[in-house]
């Protein structure tokens, strides 16, 4: 069976180079933790394991430092790998590396991928300070979680 889980796509993990830790929900306060907490605001019973298993978590760069050139190179290959799937980009930097037009929340079908965009959920991004924005982001994550939870892949 092909992996159909929704993809969460970030920049890089400043704490670990192993791709299995991309957008990982620990330590407290990291991007993966913030995403998991957003999801929990709508689905309180979702566990870390539920989050980890439901979403295909990736970064454009598997290194502790951001490399825009490597990100663009990796982005060129990514669309073909994600055909038929939903991918949520996290932040302007990821969107630019992918060459996507800006359109928050709403789906865009490009090259066979359904792209959804959220601002980067860092503590420095003021977009998430607005309750309506936070709710919209949480509803997007909830809808993807509920549609794909329990999916298995090979």
C-alpha cells in the first residue's frame, strides 16, 4: 500500500539531522510540539503517537542549519514524490523554496499535489497570536488528522 498520509513540510531540524525527528513533538516549544498542540486544541485526545503516526513529517533540509540552495534542490524532487497527496507547508521559506504562490489555508492543486500553507508556527510568528488564525490552522490539522488517522502504509 502506498503512503497516503498528509505531509507536514518544514525547513530543517536545528536539533537533529535524522529525518525521523522532522517536526517531532518534543522538546516542549519546538515546531513539532506546537503543531501537535494546535491539533490537540481541536482533538484533545490525540496523543504524541497518534500525531507521529498520522502525519508524514518531513523537512526540506535534513541538517541542523538551513541551506536555501539545498532546499530548492530537494523541493524540485519533492512534487513527484508527493503526487496524489496533501502537503502542508510551514512558513514562507518552505513555500518560496517550492515555488508556490502564497495562499494560506486554502488548497492548491499543483503538479498532482494538494498544497496547503500555514505560516511557520514558531513562537516568533505573530499570525498565531490571533485566535481566528489559530483556530483556522487547528481546523486544517484536525480535518487532515480525522481523514487519515489509522492509515497504514508500506
